[in-house]
């Protein structure tokens, strides 16, 4: 199951860039996890690596170990997610003027 989140970084000068982040949620058996508190809307500052962006939360109605949900992100994007807590943060400093790139997952 994938969850798609659109992130937007905006600097003090009003310039902005967006990134689409696909968050993969893995589940062991028959009941699909469901995300809580949708939709997520996060704001973040440019230029700060390791900065907290937000937190995703999913619940699985299975029992015991089958109810455990883990989170992951594809490689090659400037974000990371804590596998157990769902905490999303920047893995590198975002700077549109230097990078001139919009971060989107390759399909």
C-alpha cells in the first residue's frame, strides 16, 4: 500500500518548490492498514537537513505481530521516515535556487 503526500518548501522571498513523496506501508496479512488524520498538510523551511516535516500514522486492525506497521520511503529523495514512528524529516537541506530541481519519484 502506498500513500502519496505532496510537500511544499517556500523561502522568505516567496519562491517555492513542491515534492511528491510516496510512502510505502507494508503489512503482513489480510487487513490493510489505514492512515489516520488525513489529509496531512506540512510546512517546512528551506535549508535545514534533519528538520522534522511531519508524521504519518497508520493503523492495522490485525492482531499481535500482524498489526505492526512499518514505514519506508524510496531512495534518492531528500526525505527519510522513521520505520516505526512514521516521523518524516529532511535528509538533506532543500534549496531550490541551488538545485533547480523538483523532487519527484521516478516511475
